[in-house]
C-alpha cells in the first residue's frame, strides 16, 4: 500500500507540532518576523498546516490564497528563504521528525521557492498595487 508524506509524518498532529515550533522561531527571528507584523501567529500556523497538509497528500482543504498572490507584495530574497529553510529544519528536528522524512518535507517546501522568492528589487517594484502595502525587509547585514 502506498502512503503519502502526510501519512508518513504522522498527519495533522505532526504538522501542527512542527508549525508551532517553526513559527515560534520565525516570529522570534529579527528579520523574518517583519514579514508577519500585524498577523496572528495562530492563524498563520493554521493556514500553513492546511496548505502543507493538502500538498503532502492528506485529506486537508487549504482555503487560502495561491502562493503567488499571498506573497506578491513581499520582497523575499534568496537569503530570506535560506533562513526560513534553516528554521524549518530546526523545527522538524525539534519535533522529532525522522531524518528521511525531514528531507522529503524540505524538498517539497523548496519546490515553492520559485513562486515566493523575488529575483531582484527591480522586478519586485515593476508591478504596483494601489491597495496593498509592500513588505520590504532587508536581509541581515544590509543597511
């Protein structure tokens, strides 16, 4: 019988545990926390759990926005994404997810990188939205 990554990791219970640990780390991070200013951590955790549950093959419905739409007003650099991946790896380890399953999870997570990461600041500013606030967070070490 073929199982899904959702089944292999332990389903919603594991997703919730990992996302709680992960977003505790993100909301405490001096750079990444800026992307979430004004947003409920619990709501973000729930949406991420729904999103990944659906993408991992679980019978979970994600009612949120498409990634491209949800992240379009955020200037997310390759460095931001790398930090995010490091925090996710730490959360997976702390939650006790087995190493081979961590790698599968991180590989799936990395598949969304092209939709989230911006190639350049010029490309980020090429499009304007009258009613959306842009979130421009400088990577660490840049003034």
